[in-house]
C-alpha cells in the first residue's frame, strides 16, 4: 500500500515547481514530457480557483485556501473562460475532455439518456431501467440508456459486486452486461460503455503509440474513457462505486489525517458516499491513493510494480458534493454571488488541495515532476452559485412542474414508456436542464406549444427544437437523415431553477448556463510562468493539447479531424527543444 509522504516532502515539491524543465525522451521525437496527470475537480468553477488561490475576506483569515493549486498556478496557464460540454453532465463532460469531441459527434448526452436505435436490457438495472424484449429481426423500439451505477452487478458494494474482487476493487469486472441496452442490428448484443461512445479518445491514441494508460473514476461504467478503440486500451482502470453503501475503509486516511477505518460521519444517510461532507473525502482518498501508487510506478492498489503511466488521472467528487448537499439541515454551497464558500465547501476544497499537494510531492519524490504536464479542470460546474437564486421545481412550495411531467400529463402518448416520468421506468432526463425524446417527431410542435404556454410553470429560459437543435446536435430521428440520440426538445430553465423535489440539494449541473459550464482549467509545468488567458476555450481542447504535449499528432483524434477541435491557445506544448 502507498505510504503517505510527509508535509515536509510536500512543501519541498511545491518549492521545486520553479525548477527548469529537464530534457528526455517521450512518445514523440526527443520530447521531454513523458507523463500527463489529468485531474477533474468536478464542480470547480473558474471563480472557485480565483477565490481560493487569491484569498477572500472572511475566509481562512483572508489567506489563500488552496495553496497547492495556487503554487501550480504560479507555473501555469490559467484559462478563466473555459467552458465544458453542453449538456454539462458528468458523462459528456468527461468524454468531452478525453475525446476532443462534442456530444453531437460522440453521441453522449447524459449518463441517463435515450437512443432510438436500441432495445432495452435483458435485466432491469439497479436504478430501475426495466428489462425489455429485443428482436434482431424487428425494427428497434428505442430505449432509455443508462451508463452509471445502475450497470453494476451490485451497486450497493464499493467494488460493484465483481466476483472475487477486493473491498474497493471491482472495476470493469463489476459491469453487468445483462443490464445494458442491446443493439438489434448486432444480434441484440449488449452495448458496453466504450462501445456506446462513437469516437476515439486520447486513451486509444496513446496506448496504440506504446504508452501506458490509467484512469480512476466514480463508476465502473466510466471505462467509457476508452472510447471506440475498446477497453483494452486502458492498462489500469480503478472505479470504486460512489453510490454504494458507506463502509469503513481499513488503512485509509485523508491527507488531513482523518481516519476512514470507521465511517467518519455515521449520522449521515449511508446509502451513498455523496450524502456526507466528510464521508465523500474518504471515498475520494481511495482514488488519490491510486494516483500516488501509479506515480510510484505501481498499479492502483500498489500491489504490483508496473510503470508510471503516460496518461493518468482521476476525478474528485468532494467539491461537487459540498456545493450541492444539504446534510441534516447543514447547507454546503456558497454564501453569496461572489462565491464565498460555506464552511462545508471550504473544507472540501482544502481536502482536494491537500490531495493535489500530495500528488505533486509524489512526482517530485520520483524525480518526474519536470517530465510531467499537470492539467486540472472539471467535467462540469454547478448552478446556481448565488443561493438566493435557487428555485426547485416542484420543490416544497412551488406550484410548478417539470417539462417532462407537463408533457406526460397532457400529451399522454408523446413520451416513450422508458422516459415517461409517470411510467414504471427510470424516468426523464432532468436536472437544471430537460432533455426530451418523443415517441414520434409529429408530437414536437404540440409539445413545444404546450411548453411555451406554460413557461412560468416550468421555469423555462430557452426552448430548443427543430433547426435550433439540429444546428449543434444533428437532426433528431433515425438514420439515414437523423441521429437516433439527439433529443427532440431541450429546455434550459431560468438561472437557479432545478427540477427536483429533494430537500437535500441546492445546486445541480447538466444545463447550459454560466455556472454550469464555466470551469477551472489550469495547465501547469515547471518551465511555465504564470499567465492568464481570457479568450473563451473549451475543455474539449484538453485532449488534442495532451497529445501535442506528448509529441503525438492531435489529428489522430476523431474530434480534431471531424469537428476541427484545436489545441489550447497561448501555451507552449512543444517540449521537444
């Protein structure tokens, strides 16, 4: 198991960020960058990074409260107008970062979405997406797609229920093929997460070039990072299930010294790690330890000597949880529109910062800090930052309803059974966005008219359909001529509106708004000097930038060739000299 580095070693690593870059071989010709550490701090806005790295009055005595991130910023390019995918859900947000493609090309809209060309799973998923028939000789019926914890063999277990797996180590083996939608054109074969993605990713490109690849994330289904090249391009994948029952984790302690051997917050709802400001830190520490083991040239558990990956990284959930959660009456999130963090959010930002400090210390300890490019961004933001704007629909006091419920209640045959919120399935795709798939395009005009007549009831900001959907997401429908995954209608509500009846959350993501999409993006290397880029960029530009830094051709990515995705501007990615 990984032994945690001392605070003195961590401090020494941060000081060494000023050292000059060393030369050495890489995948490209005479390239000095041999490793890329890619981190997603889910929910981390550009504003959060600005506030924590500079300090805020009344927070942490006015001193910076993310000193390790701030130190990386002194040797980094900071993109303050970086935007994630639209929709800003974790699934498209992640794939956007590693593929360089938009949802339109990669075909990924949400972890729970819809595909008109598929039939349902052979077995009901853990979240209740019902089993359904599949006939390879008949036209597909279309079905809700699910790529998250519902595909686990047993989502109540941290290891996902993989046979013979260790306490936290199920990974790809914990995926249950019987719970995956099926493709009638392929003999009703289950569609694995990486097969669902239509494009390749940096993992396929780097693996094929001889690199060693690793990733850690919150669901086994997020092995989707492999993309269309197949799961074999992932050399080391770690995915403790975040929505499993909370348990003690022997031998695990957070960077701040909190023991996870017993559950730190036993009074919380223990059906998921996301229900506690403290327990989520223990969950994230599992992945932090995986990164530290990989930095040391071992596998994610530290039980086998391998090599430090060419591309590796993880997502943090702690900040996202602390933004959203109301735990037993205690609110996380922000105190005002300036982004002043609550005490709970402050603690989780500091936890993440301490963890990243350990990673930097590990890189320095192994002598590979100068040959590693560090990229820190986020799959998505969170909305609303301003707590005064929060308006849940239906909530406890609202007379409103969600777009899907409105259509289901008044246009009874318009929604597919697996999408209908009044049905027996998993329901519609709604957070602070509503993605609507209809049984037939002939219902579109009537559905839009109904929505527009009830904009106050549904809290609608903008409604996209017809040409306004097709322009950026392909024409809805079946091929040829249509895309079976494109929603018929997209509703983006007013800022602060969230379609929820839960009393446990005060923010959400998935939408198109600024707080949903404007995220932290920092590219750091010891050879850099602090620089801020104010022009708008997209997190999808991370993927080609990683390949260029490794001396590989960004044009090997489908997203670059087919959508024209460029590398990030105003940063040196040529380390060959």
